C-alpha cells in the first residue's frame, strides 16, 4: 500500500485549513480599526450605567438602606428585561428598549456592588 494518496489527502486538508486560517486572519485585520473605537464606546456604556445607578440611589436610597438578595436582584432584572422586550416590540426604534436595558444593567451592577462579583479567570480559559 502506497502512502502517497494518504499524504496527498493530508496535504490537501492542511492547505484547506491554512486557507481558512488566512481568511480569518485577513477578516480580523480588517476589523482592527474598530478596536480603536471600543474603549470610547465602552466608556460611554459604563457612563450610561453609572448615571442610572446614581438615579437609582437617589430614588431608592443606598444599598445599605434597601438590601436585596441575589435572587431578588435577578427577579428585578427579569421584570425590567421583560419591559425592555415589550418596549422593543411596540416601536420601530430601539430607544425605549435601550432605556429599559440600561436599568437592567444598573440593577446587575447594584447586585455586584452589594454581593461582589468574581472576576473572569483567563488562566483557565479554554483555547
């Protein structure tokens, strides 16, 4: 039995996968200009969530005054997420849904402030 046909198949598969890798690399390089925008976009999002947290503190008081369980926060998030979904379904714009989503995210931040959040461990991150 000759190894030549087997080697040709292996080589063809390797060339195909290399072509796929090159295409993915090319697409990733084309997306790099957006990476420069990411820090500012993320800062804008965090700022919007921060303004909502400030509003919540003004309305409801500090966390120490009205503590919630993690389950309580999850329930509040689910209720307000349903409102965001309903707002999205009722209009042809995202504006009202995004306002509701800002509230959901800020409730999640309040939960993290009260109960803490574990950081993502990138040392055990699957490749």
